[in-house]
């Protein structure tokens, strides 16, 4: 009754419903990715300038690591002079993503060092490559402090 099917066609109907669910999930993921990229574009437009580089720091509660990576990759690939730290807080855990464009890396700013710094401030750890790195923290009260440290980190590296 629930699947509006007779017992003989139940297996086929269940398979059809599962295929529809998979397609709907993919469609939701596509819309979420588009929304994330739209947000990333706005982050870039509101970036602060420090020493000729564009600094982006933003916290987006409940965003998963994959969505952070998509936004970070967009920012890094779109703007060679970007230094971005994106954060997401969920279930008493903070996830950080740091990305640096080619120009920023060439000027000595490394995402691995940056994410290690912000994660450490928030009671965690992290690391990665010069252009992209991830980390985590446990102290939710230190999230804003961690993001605020990005400007000083970049300014210090550029001296």
C-alpha cells in the first residue's frame, strides 16, 4: 500500500523509488555546490587587502568539509593573490580550511602554516600543502580569535 504497488511488482517499484531518491540527492548536491560557489564569490568581493593580497576569513556553521573544499578551491583558482581561511562549526568541533593562491604562495604565505596556527588557537591541529590545508579545533569560543589571527599572520610574513 505504501509504495502503491501490488505484491508482484513490489521489487521493481522499490528499485524505482531508490533510483528517484538517488537522482534527487544528486540534484540537491548540485544546488548546494552552486550556492557554495555563489557564497565564495561574495567572500572574494568583500575580501580585505593586506600587502596587496586579498584576505578572506569566514565561518559558515554546519558546512561539511567537502563544501569547504569546493569553496576554497574556487577562491584559490579564481584569485592568485587570495589567502583564505574558511571555518565550519558543528557538534562541538571546528573544521578549518586554508587556501593560498599562486601569488600568495610565491610571496611566502603557506596554507599549511596558516591552518596550523588557526587550529592551534582553537585547541586543535592541522596541516597540508602550501596551497591548501585542513585542520580542526575543539574550543568553539576561540573560533573568532583564530580567524582574527589571519591578518596578522599574513602581515608578518610579508615584512
